[in-house]
């Protein structure tokens, strides 16, 4: 089933379009070429329910051949499918007419689309007339509530007002089209006036398959271009991954170098500190040895002084020293005389109580001719102050 979209059923399949001058050569070409609707004749056709989705493009081509008064090689055509797949919007423009309007090198663009396709995927909650304004053209079309394909598509003369509408209307202006890294366009619109709420119309991002179906360039060109873009995208991704890998490799090498440098610096610092520690330890050991030598040299004097202080503390006694023998660093043997055994006992008791000595065994004594000869062996228990190494490390 075929359904014409022209506002006047008696209008010829191809009307004389408004001539639009091409962009000046000094102005960069846009990535997406959006053509006014008045270049196209448009038909809405019903899709057979038994049609395989893979055969949709072939069905669209057969439908275009059926409705077009011109051979397909003289046309630039495309199609758009409804979301439920039950209808197609097929459209075509004469190749020569596009050339006359300045659109000869269509292959230089990323996409070439009619203006009404920019609203592919729009949804309105009630019947809505859309007035789409371009740089030098205005297009009017109708969206039936809940449907995604426009109807009654017509171009308005420049500067003319759209006819009164009996349904909700929205006035839109297409903004600059931006492409993603995958070359997918995003269509954004500015509202010129009050916009209906709860409707979906901006931004719109068609899927890639819908874009290739809608593009009006020849099928053989689109097949080659699509393959080339996929190859380029794959190479770009591979190059991107390679670049990321290279960056990560450089970072890893940098971290490895920094780690090795840090470890080398750390090892050198540890070696330096170890040398300083050994130097400090050597100095401390020398000081301890010197201190020990000094103590060993002075200890005999200290031992005799301590023993004599105990003796003199008893007052006048008959204790006399005949000989003192120092056997080791702490052992003292005193040989002497006492007037009585009681004096000897008092002296040895005082030595024990002084806290400086500890008796080694019982004193040996012999009493003869009113004199007691004795031998007392003592261990010197006096504690010297701790060596300097226990009080904290010395600085070099």
C-alpha cells in the first residue's frame, strides 16, 4: 500500500525547488549536509507483515522504482522506517537538480540527509505540526500522536508564515550538528516560541543503520564508505589502545627507573648511615674500654679506702693491716692483727653491714700471746655507674 505525503494530490511528483546557493568556498563545509524538503518527492508505504527485516532495504528500493517517474541512477534517494517497522518513508531528489543548486560533491560530507529526517525518533503526545526553520528555508510537517514518521511534508516560501493549524504546533530551529567519535550526529533544536511539555524532540541521536538508510547517496558508495569507516574506526581504536599502552609503558619505565633510583639512593644513604653508626659504636667502645681501664686502675684504691673507712669508723681499735692482696677486680684479702677476737668479730660485722663488701667464708684467725692474727677474704660489692652506652647513643 502506498500513501502520498504531498499536501496537494495533484502536485507533480517533482516540484521546482527553491534555488539555494551553495556555501561560499571560503566557508568550511559542514560534516552533515541537511537539504530542504522541497528538493524531494516523498511517499509513505506500508511494509508487508511477512517481510524479513533483512529485506527492508531491497523492499525500499523496489518501492522507489515503483513510484518514481525517473530511473534510480538519476536520483539521490533514501528511506526511514517507523519504530514498529510497519511503514517506510521513501524520498528522492533528482541528481541534476541538486547539482544545479550547488550540491554536486555529496561524497565530501559525512552524512547527506533531508531536513525532516533530523527529527527521526521524535515522539509527541498529541498530533503536532512542526515548523522546522533552516538557514534559508522553512519546512512544515505533521507528527501523528505516538508515531515517529512525519506526514504532510511541505516547504514554505522564505519569509512566509505557515498556514493556520488545527493541532498543536511547535516552531523549531536546527542548531549546529555535532558528531561523536563514531561519526554519529546529534540533532539539537532551539524552540522559537512556546514548546509543548512531555514530548521527545531534542536532542535526537539516530542509530547508525537508520542513518545509512536515510542517507541519499548511492548504495554502492554507502557500502564502500561504511566499510571504510569501520576499518578507520577499528584502526583508530587500535592506535588508541597502542598509544595508551605506550603511555602506560613509559609510565611503568619511569616508575621503574624512579624506583631503582630511589633504591640506589636509599642504599647509599643506608651505607652512609651504617658507616656513621659503626664509627659511633667504635668511639663508644673505645670510651667504654678507657672507662673500664680507669675503673680497674682506681678500683684497688677504692677497695682499700672502703675497708679502711669501716675500720676507722669503729674508733680506736687494735685492728692493724699486715698485708692486703687483691686477687681479681673485686676480691680483697686482708691479713692483720686484732687485740681480741671480739674486735675482729666487730670489724667483720661492720664490713658486712657497710654494703660495700661481702665476706667470702668465715675469717681465719689464731690467738697467741694476747694477739689475734686473722685473714679475711672479701668481695667488693660496690656498683659503679652504668657505662655511657646505656644512657643513649652518642653523636659522631
